[in-house]
């Protein structure tokens, strides 16, 4: 049943932000610079401005920031065209880290045959 007085939880707000960002955004190249227990830190540039951002990925199913520490390097970043500081590298439906995961860490990369 719908309750008009129910407050939205922070997790629901973040989920809604990521869904809206996925639907109305552009992509650019960025760099995954660090990760810790919950956060991914990344940088990217839009129209000559460099942005440094962090994304809490603890609520994303299957996300393991400890594993991402081995994948530091190039990523794809989705950002809002109306507010480029609103960005993400990972959501439930999209990953900007995938290309780095499929290529493997540069230290462990195998030569192309």
C-alpha cells in the first residue's frame, strides 16, 4: 500500500540517482585511482575540467571494492550532461570497469596471439 508519509532511504535515493544517470548521461574515459572497503575513487575530464569523485558501491549486488584495487587504471565514466560532477563507474545494470576486467591487469596481461 502506498504511504505518502514514508521517507525515502539513502539507499533508495542512490539507486534512483544511478537509474536516472544511466538513462540520461554521456560517457567519457576516466581513471580508477583507488578503492577501499566501500568506495571507488576515480577521475575524469569533461570540457577541460578535471573531476575527482568517489562512489559508494556497497549497496550494489556483487560489487567487491577489494577486488577493484587490482584493476586500477582506465575506466569508462557515465556523467550527467547538466551536472558533470554527478557521475558513476558502476551500477546494478552497467559497469565502466568491465573493459578493464576483460583485458586484465596490465601487469598480468597476456600478449595478443
